[in-house]
């Protein structure tokens, strides 16, 4: 067991050195170009190489098994019925497949990216009114590894009236980087979206944080790709409504979603740091849970 732990630690160190001690933006641009090449033979080769670094890559739930490009694999859809969505009205579900990171109660506007590494809402989201909404509320960090399903979904019935895009760096968001780079999430490219709910005083905010290698965020109701080449306005007005489980968009590589909720929400049982969660599983609850009905995606 000690040898396994040591091996995992060495791999994490190597991953940190390879992805954070190189010109990140150049590496990201190169990977974006490479992954977008549509050539089935090249794609099969790249997938074999990828699997040597990500042995947990599982395509059995994918809608398709053959891909014309690496990007097509990164952004793959799941086959129908692959995820079960908790449809209780008072439940906020996980918007994505992820590893649960730091989570808990926001201390004023202070949250944690890793133990001993705090950051503040004012550094993550520019809107002062939005920050006040989630003061002393709840937060949870959801990390998508490169081998996971990269699409993310509405965690609750909601309406989105504005997207705030903040251009930034492309640091890796793996655990070792979070323990070394202060304010990492506040440095990276990100999109902030408040999800209006049917409860007047309750809301949820989803922050999609991009990372190194193909750093980009595609939101299905916007015509433009949000990446390092985006030159449009920071605040993008829109009016889009979604049912719980509806697809919101996808990352073109592994990254992170941080979910914030007002103080009236509580964490559901079984939410633990370091454990995997699937899109559609119960994450937060509003007081008073009646019964469980489930639907499949």
C-alpha cells in the first residue's frame, strides 16, 4: 500500500511539473489544435497515449465508440439512460460527474480551494451584489478529471439571464496545484452564472473554471465559444430556461465547477471530499424533502 501511495504521489508531482512549469497558454493552444484534427487513425493513436496517463478512461457509457478527433472524445455524450436524476423539487443535484473537493459553509465571503488555502468571493466573481447573495451560504467544488464525462447540466430548474466571462490563466486544477498555487480558481478563465430558481429568496450560482490544455467553455445557448480568443463583452446578456438535468454546456478538457447556494440549503448525506459523484445525484437540499421520484437522462 505504501508503494502505491508513493507511486500516486510521484505521478501527481510529475503531472504538476509537466502542466504548470511549461508555457501554459502555448501548450493549451497546441493541444486545442491537435485535439481538433479530424483523423480517425491519429485519434486512435492519441487515445492510446491518453490511456497510458488516464487508465480510468471509460467509454462504455458513451453514445459513440469511434471518434473522428480527440476533441470529439473529450466532449462525448452519454448514451440515453446512463445517468439517473433525482427529480425532487427541493434537491439540487450534481451538475456533472466529478470528484468532490472542498465544500462547506462560506465564512463571510471566504471559501477554500484546499486545506489552508482560502480565497474570497470578491476575487472569484466581479459582481458585488452576487457576492452578497452567497455571503455565509454554501459552496462545493467539483473537479472533472480529463477522463471523465465533460458535459455539465442544470442542477435545478432555473433561468439564466446573464453570463459573466472572466479571461485569465490556464493553471492545472489538480490537488497538488491547489495546495501550491494561491487563489488558483481566481487566476483561471471562468464563467459565472447565477441560476434563478422558483424560490424568490433562494438561488444557486455555477462557476465553470477552465484549465490547462484546451481551456474553453461552450454554453449551449450562446453562439460563441468562451476561451482565450474571446474578445466580446465580459457580461453577456441572455434569457435561457432549463429543467433539472438539461445540458448547459461542456468543457473541452478536464476542469472544475464550483457551486454556490444561499444559506437556506443544506448538504445531503454522503457528500465527502475525495469521493466521486455522478451528474444527477443529490447534492444540496432545501428544508422539507417529501418523497423521491427519479427520471433517467
